[in-house]
């Protein structure tokens, strides 16, 4: 969305941004017990997806710290989402 508005790349870019951010709306439909975990999943995917988008749309080349940081986010997301719970 930023590129569409601030860098004048057009409404198609804005629309692609809206579609990319749309899954966050799904989090609002979850029960209170699951809301935090769903939001964590979105956050982890947002971090990794942001790096991917930068590579595809902007020609950005992440360094090893970017990659390690994204992997840490995804690993943390997996722990929160898939840890065994007693309920």
C-alpha cells in the first residue's frame, strides 16, 4: 500500500496491499481463547512476508541477520501455535 500511495505506483499496488493485509481480519472472528495465537501467526507470517515482498517488489536483498530474524519469528510463532496445552 505504501508504494501505491507514497511512491505513486497506482491503485493496483494499493489493492494488492489490501489483499495482502486482509488475512488480519480473520483474527477478529476468532474466539477469545484463540485470538492471541491467531494474531501471533499473522505477525510471524507478516515479518517473513515483508522480507519476501521487499525482495520481489523492491529488489531488496536481505542479509543473514534479516533471514535469521525472520526464522526466529517463525520459530517463535510455531512454538506458540503448536505447543501442547492441557485444555
